[in-house]
C-alpha cells in the first residue's frame, strides 16, 4: 500500500475542485491530511470529503507547510502567484491551469498517454487542456498502430468548461427563454441557451482562438511529436457537462476500422459506444460523471486513403481535469 500523503486542493470550491474531492474519495486516494483552499470569499465554509466536513481556508503563501501534493485549480493567475511558494515548501504541484503547460521543463501528462513524463518533474506537473486530454486518450491507441500525421478536429464544448459560472449562465438563460424572457449574457458574450458560438477564448494572431492553439501545441508536447499537424475548430454548445469532438486523422499507413476498434477496445480509459444498428454513439448524457472517454462512429475518411474518422465524448470536469490530476498524483504515490 502506498504511503499516506498530505494533500491540498487549491480552488476546492470550484467546478473542478469539487470533482477533485469526489475523485480523491471515490478512488480511495491515500490521504493523511486534506487541506481545502480557496479565496477569502469562501474561507470558513465547509465541504464534505472522506465522510467528514472540511473547512475551506484562504489560500496564502503559507498554506503549503507539510503538504506533499497540491492539486491547483483556481485559474492561471493564482497558479502563477502561488505555485512557486508551494514548490519551495517541498510540495509537488499538479496544476490544472494553462500557466505552465508549455514550459519545457514542466511535464504535461495524460497518464494513459505519457505517464513516464510525470517522473521527470521538478516540483511542478501540468494537467493538459481538457479537450486535448479527451482527444489524446482516444488517439493514442491509433497512433500506436500507425503514426498520425494530421488531425482535423471540431469540438462541441459544454458550459462547465467555463466553470461553475458557465453552468449557472446556461441554466438561467434556458429557464428564462422557456419562460418567454430574453437570454441575457453575463459570463459569455452571446446568448447561450438554444444557441452555439465559436469558443469564447481570445482569437490569436493566426485566426485560431487560444483554446484551439492549446490543442495544437499541447498535442505535440504530450505525444513528443512536433510534426503532427492539428487543425481545430472549437465551439461552445448548450450542453451542461462533457465535451464532444469529431476527429479526422491521417495516418502513415491505412489502418482498418476493425484494427482500430480492436486497439480502442483494449485501450485504458476508453469505452467503445459504436452501435450503428441503433444509431447509438457517444453522447454527453452518457459520458457525464464517467471516467472513460466514449469513442464511436469509427469509419474510413472517404477523402483520404490513410484516414479514419471518429466521434468522442468525455467528462471534461473528470477526465479533462479532476480525474487526470488525481491519476497523476496516483502515479507519484504508487512509485
Ligand atoms: N471547468 C473545466 O472543465 C476545466 C477543465 C480543465 C481545466 N480547468 C481549469 O481549472 C481551473 C478552475 O476551473 P473551474 O472551472 O473549476 O473554475 P470555477 O468553478 O470558477 O472555480 C474557481 C476556483 O478558484 C478559486 N479562486 C478564485 N480566486 C481565488 C483566489 N484569489 N484565491 C484562491 N482561490 C481562488 C475559487 O474560490 P472561491 O469559491 O473562493 O471563489 C474556486 O474555488 C481553471 O484554471 C480552468 O482553466 C477547468
């Protein structure tokens, strides 16, 4: 059995933080002391975990004394402000934000894809972007059959990707529209209920938004392949939880649909949902609160001799964030 660790969750009251607490408990992570940290706004409130109520404390640079592992999920600016103090206190930080993902010496880890990278850390390990994690869990077994040269991906991203406030906005607007009232945008710039829009992150100089560029750059880093071409289109859809992605890949050799399905069936973290007879394929309502990424619609790309097309769906609060972070902590705890 692994040694019990002192664990801190930074951003414990947020959409991801709450999932981290549930995941630590559900997977019986070997926790000795658990410290919940957030802003002064929620200091003093309590959250349940491991059968007891834990009081949320205000995050300060002194919060990490005696902490072995800290799961950070309070946004990039908080990570930039506090990760260094945690590392200096001897804590291993597993960071969910984008703050350190592309720093060369910081491992960017999906345990089903590149677990060995986790052990190269110097106090800090980054959890990748949620859409990238979900895509790569499904693509790794196909890459192992034949290198993937090119990925064209369209995402259908849920409201919870924007945190607790994103979910509240979709719920409020949906209730308002059904009641005959207008949808009033507050968190997002545009009406969300009964609508969809291009991902709300800023458009960069090349016309791709930041979310899309994360998929490009993080895929290359995680796969250790700087030559993979990735062309993403990220879209926010009015779904509360779980991201879906339509992915088309071009490989070096023609991989048959049967071969791909066989590899996917054996792959860790993947569940095949591929029933053509009933049109039953991956859906958010079936991936919600699940650890596995659902994969289906596995078919040939009719426009390319060495291409395959798939459709995937994954709970981005879990596999795209909390679960992936806890799995990284498990890699360290089990060593
Ligand atoms: N949502 C997703 O699907 C997802 C997926 C992957 C990665 N992430 C990343 O995970 C992070 C959190 O996302 P989320 O969706 O959970 O956001 P969220 O629901 O808005 O939660 C934000 C958390 O950060 C805390 N926080 C805010 N300001 C703080 C401060 N000054 N000091 C300490 N804590 C502070 C909040 O505490 P209070 O309650 O005190 O305000 C809350 O616990 C972000 O970096 C995000 O990019 C999110």
